[in-house]
């Protein structure tokens, strides 16, 4: 199974409210798995369960399991899980008081690395993986504020990569970006899947069709259908999927 990430009968709750219902889904390594569905369908809650963020919300709880290969992530320390399963959020969130360099170096130091040469090498490697090195190499020790929103989002990806995860989750990473910056993120995701297991939450069906190897539809906290996008988008097996894709709801 390698670095395939999968949930088994995953249910999530906020207090008495159940928001996920026994979701079983596999995200294969070196592929992009997209999660689609209308607002409020449980997409963000689902991915927050995958890297143990859900439990940080007061009153939140979970039933079921999440496996990375043959390792149950709920048998590990949550901090270890969040290093293995990195996450990039909707809105770029670089650390505003840190320089570009230190934003990425902070991730390297989380792995216990203190050697300045090694840190510098890891920072450059992460920035190059995000096609950002050439754009920032002369301003590494300056504030992140001059960066465009698209550059800031790629910087957040570089920070996530610096922790050396094996899975990367993108929760609507292009929602606040202009079309050109969004395209850069899509190209980056396509490139990164050669190294990582990728999960992408998106409300953009065209984006899902462009970048996905596998697409899953969540509706009211239930997994309705999953499969290759060429099949799911053109020959859905569930009428609810067809209704969603044709705009009858959501």
C-alpha cells in the first residue's frame, strides 16, 4: 500500500451533530484525489480528520480509522501525524512577522534540524519544488508582505514541504487566487504528485476534471460516489452525482 491514505468507516461529530457518516475512501500514492461537493457537505471536516486537526476543535470527536499504508494514524501522536500529512489552506497564511526564508526554515526546524547549512539547503529545495526560488532568492530575508497572494500560497506549500510529509492536503487552495495564480497552483499539484500522495478539496468542477486522477463526491456527509473523473463526470452511477454535476443542487 505504500503511502496510500485511506479512511475506514469515518464518522465525525461536533457535539451531538454528526457531519460525516461512515466515509470509506482511499487516496492512492502518486495520484491526485479530489473531493467535491456542495458547501456544507463535510469536505473540510473530512480532510481535517485525516491529519488529526478535527480533534483540536472543542466538542469534536470521531469514529473510525485513518490509515497511511499499514499504519493507523490514530494510534500515533497527533504531532507526528501532522508532519506526515501536511495541509495547505484556502487563504494563504504565511507567518507575517517572519522573513520568506524563516517561513520555510520554521518547517525544517520542526524536524529537529539545527545545522545552518542543512537548513539553507532544505529551504532552497522546498522553494525550488514550488517553482518559487527564482522569484524570491534575492529577497529571502525580507518580509513576506511584498509577495503576491499567489506567491504567498506557494510559500505556504514550500513550508509544508519543508516538514517532509508523505501526504499533502490542499483545502480549496485557489479559492482566493486570480486565474493565473490558480493555474500555477494546479501545475504545482500536478508536479508534486510524482513525490507525494495528494488530496485536493475543490468546489471548482473544471479544476477537479483537470487535475484529478480520482474524484469523490461528498453530499451531506456521505460518500456518494468515487472514481476516475472521466467516468464520474460523464457517466455517474448515482443520480445524486448527476444532479450535482448538472447544477440541480449545490
